[in-house]
C-alpha cells in the first residue's frame, strides 16, 4: 500500500514563500498519512532535516537550494491560471515606501536586465543571496497575494504584487505537473521486484553507508551514501533519470525520506520512500535478508 505525502513543500531554504515545514505533525488514516499544512508566516525559515555529520549536513543544506536559471524578462500584469501545477519562482522584494526604486527596477527589467541580478543588489529578502530564487512552489505554500500573482503570471514575465512585507517583482521561470512523493510498503515493493520489466523501468537508490550495505542489501540498488552527499548531489541528474520512478531505501526509512524530499526539489517526477527501510523489508517481505 502506498502512503502519499500531500502538499509537501520543496525543502529548499526558501525564505519568502509560505512554506510547509519538513518536520510537520503526521496524522494517519486508513489509506495514507498526510502532512499537516498549517500556514507559516512569510519570511519563516524552512526547517530542514539534515544529515548527522556536520560536513555532510553543510553540503546537503547548500545543495537544497536550486541553481538560478537565467531568463530575460519583460514587465507584465499577467493572466491565465491552472491547478495541479508547480512553479519555479524567483522574486525581488522592496519596502512598501520605496516606490521610486520599484518603478526604476521595472524600467531596468524592460530594458533587458535580469531579475536575479537586481535581486542580489536591491532585494530586502534573504533570498537575494540566491538571486531571489524560491525554488518550486505550489498552491497553499505562499501568502494569498503572492500566490495569486505567481499562478496568474505568464511564463518569464515579471509581475508586480504587494503583500504585508512590501512590493514584490516576481518571475515564473518554469512550470511542471505536481510531482509524487509517497511511501511504499515493503511487501508491495517485494512483489514488484519479481517483475523484470519493473526492474528495468524503475531506478533504485540506497542511501545507507557502505558498511551498512555490506551487512544487508537489495540487488539492483545504486548506493549513494547520504554522508557523501557532497560528492554525488551536484551530479544527481547524470546518475539518475528524473523521469523514471525512483525508489529510495535506508535502514529505517528516515534518511531515505530525507533524500526523497530533496529529489522532489530536483525535478524528479515520482519518488517512493521504502517505508521502514531494509529492516522492515527483511521483517515483512524477505526474511533471508539479515537485520542489524
């Protein structure tokens, strides 16, 4: 049985979008567990579950941020809307009283300057350090005024909106269908693994450390140790195909969920966290696998 994670926020360090914490309260139902989507104030820091070691934690935290795609922009009030979408958004924020600066920035955008460059120089939002990049967002993660502007903005057009924090110039750089992140139970995965076609069409990742894999493992899983994130994280789309169904494994299902959430921010379309990890797989699906 799959357990779907509903309305998960991108675990990027996004300051100026109303984000859902990565450490929410879980409530269970008969078919799945949903992550609480209680609103957080704008400018609240996203909580990040980071690896235990300080070096891997630092690398993992840095990589949670999206690289900033470059796009030329022109100013527009924008229209059109859709549901079930995720948007890649960058923005610039100025104080409400700085209207002269706002108008000057709009003129510079029309002349062809890049919003991310202007955000670095003029934005009062902490996201300026990343060129104003907020990462992938979806409905329910932002204050209403910002959300309305983002989801009615034409692609690559800069849209102006006002919130309680000031004036925003925001730009939607890309859009995609909402991705899937869900738990899969060991018994269901075990049944699927008996099908050669499934093994060919999907991809499998084990984020445990090498000494753990030596003690117990599943065939066909590519080992990408979480504590070595700094070495494989920047190259993830060359190691894995974002369009393939991706199954992530660890010891008890905690580290794998952490990586699964990160993969979602990197554009992976369907990610499945193996509930309970290899320990649960050994106990419930294949007793021949050692436990530790």
